[in-house]
């Protein structure tokens, strides 16, 4: 498992923007202002977009060599025919 899960500029930025939008939407919901509420919801979605864009720009979590090896091994197992196995779906 990754020991620095989520501790990246992309993750922090996306969460901070989304949390701000959550606070804005909550405040305007209590104030009974639909426009402000939906503006807060838009900011929440913007946080996800910004975080995703930053991840694509290389500021997100880097894949670990262990994860790459595990994926390659799993892919090999999926494409290797097994012999002598009974049909379990009968």
C-alpha cells in the first residue's frame, strides 16, 4: 500500500476547493438562497475538475513499482488458460 496516499498537490487542491464549495452551499442553504446553494455545488464540482486536471498534469500520486508488478502479474494470470479445472458455474 502507498504510505503517502492522497498527500499530493492535486489531492490537497481538489479537496480544499470542494470543501469551500461545501461550506458555501451549506451557508446559502441555511440562508434560503437557491442561487448561492447552486453556486456552492458548482464550486464542489470545480474542485473535482481541478484536482483531476492537476493529476493529469503530473501533480498527483505516482504509481508504485509494486502496483505495476501486481497489475502485470494479474494480467498474465487472466490470459493464461488453466487446465483440469471443473466448471463452477454449472
